């Protein structure tokens, strides 16, 4: 009987360990302010985190978790692109159709550029071409800025509402087209769209990430699917379930893990076992509203902004789709890390 009990205990521990969480929220960084948020970005060299927050950008020192700067006058800020080789950060301002450029060390304003594109949202810096691209939701195009001279070079029509974008670091840029369920490829030499791929089953793609070594694209969609494509030909390799309300995805190249941030309050972690084999690794509990994320390539930690919500008001004729207000002083950045 004793041997049987020990055997049962061993089996129980083995099963429990197999279902144990590898990742969890390890801490929360409090940030002052009561406005909304969108994307965030890590300066891996300085270990600073740039967080979009209403009409400002908060800069957090990741060594101390303290806010060390607040970049003002970024009306309706959406995204931040880090250019370490140029010592600049580029910030897309959706409410006044502009891009703010600041010094990465001092956070002081270098210049602010007005663009023709309407409602700039996601933003990307491509070190290969030294171009910055803003993806303009209302005008369905991309504004190309020369990151060295801080001047607008071209506007690229995209034929639909662009969302997040990634670069293969070799002359091609990929961007999700949310209202067309497509991915478009831009050649940075010609600044033209050279490929358009349907992602079919995926609806309303938002976040996009890439495995550069294996040429794999990871597009997360509003209908709770992650679509995995071959970036060389647009072939769909795998479709996997993710959580509800996703708006961001990132790839850990060291651990071969893809993380989808879901606004319902979870992260779906997907394991890349080989270039053509993927499976859901685990579901990580976060917090409602944590729909975007970024990764610290040095530490492997994930960062997700969110806040606490009040009671959602009743729908009215004037406001048929009301949103719950934010609770004062509840804005935080969740830090998600591995237990291993």
C-alpha cells in the first residue's frame, strides 16, 4: 500500500508540474496619469521603456522602475520607434497628424514633423534603409520619413487601414491591413508595395511579429486567431486559437516563443518547435485591458500597459456603445516574466 501511495503521489506531482505556469505577472510598475494608452517600446541599449499615454509619452528606467521623463505634446500618441544607431526616438501623434522626434539620451525635442497622412497609428524604424514609416489609419497609407534628415520622403498608398508592421532587416517591410484581412509587403528600395497576401480565416489583423531566422510572420486577429505565414511567399502554415481582444504580438527569438496580448486579460504563448510546427504553449493571466505588449530582448521580460475600469454606463441613443471609465491613478505597466 505504501508503494502504491508513493506511486500515486509521484504521478500527481508529475501531472501538476506539467500544468504549472511557466510565465506570470511578476510585478506592476505604477505610472502617473489617467489617460488611455496604445503601444510601448523598449530601448534595449539604455534599458528604458517608452509608454504611450494619452497626450504624453512616459519614459521608465527599467533598472529602478521609476518614471524618469515625460515627453509632452504628443497628442493622441500611438507608437514609439527606437533608432539606437541615430540616438533618436520617433513618436506618432494621431490627433494632430505629426511625428515627434526626441533625443534618446536627454528626451529633449529635436523636431516635430507634420505629415499629410491622417491619424498616424503604428510606427516602425527600419535600420536597413534608415526610414521611419508611420501607418495612417484614416488615409489608408504610410508616410515614409528619412530618419537621418527628419524629412518626409514619400506617401505609400496601402488600399486599406494599416496596423502593425515589421521589417525583415534586409529591405522588406510587412504590414497588416486590418479592414482587408491582408498583409502587404513594401520594398524599401523602391518604396512600393510589391506583394499582397490574403490571410483568409484571420479577421481584422492587428499585431504582427516575425522570426527573422526562419522567415515566419505571426499575425494576430480580432476573431481570436493567430495566422502564421511564410514571409517568402505568403503561404499560410498554421492557424492557432488565441484570447479575445488581441492588439499586440511579439516574438522571443531566444526561446522561440510567440506572445499574443489579449485585452480580455490573458497572453497566449505559442511555441515554435520547428519552422513548420507550432502549438499553444500556455495561457498567461494578465489584467483586463492589457491588449498591447513589447519584449525586453535582454531580459526576456514582457511589458503590458493597462488600468482598472469602473462600471460601464448604460447605452443611450447619444452613446449606443459606452465604455467603462478608468479608475483614477490605476494606470500600470505589467511585467511578465519566466519562472525558469
